[in-house]
């Protein structure tokens, strides 16, 4: 059983990046999936979540209107499309199959 976040990197302010959360050994559509982030020196915080059955989505106030979470059950993957990135979005991003599994994080650095 493994959950892996990927897609991070260095991006300029105002830019975009899409993170992927891929699962192996279990099926993601059996779970609500959350994205979390942890900036240097700060606690891990929730960013977004997509529900299990009806794909309702939730966003923190800091990313609402800029980030979009979605899932592709055929690929057993959940995505986080991040637009309008700001330096304060710099963090390690983690996905979680709630409540059971945490994935390894991927670093997003927003800097010019």
C-alpha cells in the first residue's frame, strides 16, 4: 500500500503547477482525499479535500479560487491544480487518504 504525491518544483509567482496523488495497493475512490501542506517552521495545515461518494470539494480560505482538486478514478489518482501561486504557497504538499494513509510529500517553491 503506497500513496505518492508528485509534481512539485520551482515556479514563479503567478504561475501554475499540478500535483498528483497516486495510489498503489488500494483504490482511491473508496476514500475522501485531502491535500495538506507544511511550510518551513510551520505546522501542517489542510489545503483541500474531495469527498468519497459525491466529489464534494472543500478549500481553505487561503487557496479558495486559486486551487482545484479533482480525481480520476480510472487512473487511481487525485490532482491539485494550483494557479496564481504566491510565495506563501511554498511548502511541502502531502496527500492523505482519509483517515488511513499519508503519502510522501512533494516540495513546491514559489519564487522569482
